[in-house]
C-alpha cells in the first residue's frame, strides 16, 4: 500500500470549512488534499468565489460515497441585494446590464413583499451556473454568448427574513432558508423585478446546511495563511462519517 493510500485509510470523515471570499470551492479542496495527503476529497455543494461560509468537505472514500446525502436538507444564507442594478451573471462578478431608479421603500413594505416568495415554486438555473447541458456547464455557453434555457425544477423557500435596508446604498439584507438546488442569485433577481427596479446578488454567506452550522467550521483563511497549526485544527474538527450522517437526518 502506498503512503497516499495508507493516509486515505487513516484519515476520513467530514470537515466543515468556513470559506473566505475569493478562493473557489475547488481551491479549498486542493488545499485540503495537500494538507491531509488524501486524494479522495469532495465537496457537498459549492460556493462561488464572491461568496463565503459553510462548505462540507468529505474526506476519504467512506465519506465521499455519501456526498449526495450530505447535500440534502435545508440551507441557510445571509444575502445582500443591490437594488437598481442588474448584471448578466446576477451577481457582482458580471457586467452591469441595466440601471434603474429605486423607489422609496420602508421596512414594512419590504417585509410584506418578501413573504410573497415563500413556499414551493419552480426555478430554472441561471445562464451563468454549473448546471450541465450536453456535458458542459451552462457558463461555458454563456461566455460565448449562447443562452441555454434549462427546465425549471421544484425548490422551496422556507423563510425569507428582512435583516435591514440601507436606502442610501439601495442595499437590502435578508436571511434565506431554502431547499437544496435553490439559486439565491435567481431569487435576488426575482425580488428586484418584483420591486420594479431590478437587482443582483451583491454578497452571500452560507451559515447552515442541514444541522451543520458555520460556527462549527475551521476558518478557511487559515488554509492560505501558512498557519502551522491548521492541520491539527482540521483533524480535531473532522467528524466521523456516522456522526456526520446522523446530523442529516
């Protein structure tokens, strides 16, 4: 048995990482592979580079075979919407495609409007997403100016709470609890259309997935800082597979 294979046997479980803004989810996986000496590591749901928060990393074969189960359950996000601006990617990484005046809004009106988005509904993946078409992600086509419309799928918004509204910056902060497969970017654009001024998702942080919480996670910035103690922190925080599975029930 090779050194890498023996490490894979010795190390296994689920690690919670608090991803910082900037790195891709794959960059986090790569850092963990080098840190732990384990090739078989996968994520149970990605976050875009501009987003931060909870990533579930499955380490070793025993954990990765349960990735689909770890991806189920409700997700919780803190989101900031930029009202009055639409982008082609529906987030801050895209080009601004429309600018419109933002009407006067108050907290009561906003809270009442947000309630309209609760419950089961159908949602189609955005053009700039990792959803596949003929084996390639939709963003592959979108970057070439080709728009592929995918069939809408059922999702559910369990709660959508107003955290605050900055009228001067036209920024709306909300907390969303939703089902797997929900695109918060699409929700942001829909809210902008409902208000009448358009919007894009300016910031996003995932705070929970099933019974996992970001407060339990290792600070992902430590993976990039040269912190000599980060390996010990990762090993200390790693959950045995059975314990992690029990949190998805």
